[in-house]
C-alpha cells in the first residue's frame, strides 16, 4: 500500500518508512506524489497540527495520508519551543540557528529536562482518522554532540540511550524516539484494521 507522507522532510519520511515497512507500506513524500502544499501549522497542539496537514493533503489525493507534528519541550522554557519547534528561530532558520537560540535562552540553567513529543495522524481514503502519540524524555546538552539525525538531535541527550540522538544510529534512535513510539502505536492500530 502506498501512503503519502504530508511532509517535505526526508528524515521524517525515512523514519516513517523504516517503522511501517513490515506492514508492506511504502511511504512517499507529498513532493514525490506531486502535491505542492504548504500547510500553515496554526494549531495549538501537536495533534491539531498533524490533523491540519493530513487533512489538507487527503483532500487532494486518493491515497492514505500520514502526517506528524513533533516538537521539543524544554521544562525550564515553559515547554518551549513546543509546537513552534520548526519555526523557533524564524521561518527559514537553519537547524544550527534553532539550536543556538535554544541554548542561548536556556543558558546555564541547571534544569535541562526536556522531552520530544510526536503526534501522528493517519487518514484513510474513506475519511477514517487514526491518531497516535509518542514521547521520549531526556535533557539538553550544553553544546551539540554528534553528526546524525536532524533538527534538535545534536542537543537532545536520550536518558535511555545514554547519548544524544545525533550520536545514535538510525536504528538506535528509532527504538526509543518519540516519532518511533508514535509510529509503532499507529502500526498496532493499523494491524487491528
């Protein structure tokens, strides 16, 4: 079964494919499907943003659609950047600029507890919607460490892995990551169908 991922982020598409592969699902990005949409994430929760993206793409295709909204929630910053993680340092900011802004705002704060949260929305061509969530706890390092992953991975130290996501292999990261957990929860729900 072909599923359209409502994202242009190749890292997300790769993670989705790796986790849902056992269900004989082939994930293709909306770009690969020829869908040129930029959905404004106006929701105030991860679930609302995931549904906004999935519904927008579902309206213009006859395939199942998978969308997610993910973010980094830092305790000392009142849960920021949260749903604004992608645009935290401005609309076109690089990953380095986002990381630098977060590290500067956090400063030398002793409370560096954080979690990554993902909500995935899956919409079938008949309009059936399935929601799944996942999160992983850790803390923010004082400087980037590692070269793998994307986004905030170089500064998110996973308590379970004992290293940053950027120091982890894709397999290690997927085993504990927020997106991995949300997708495995979705996988179980899809298997029941």
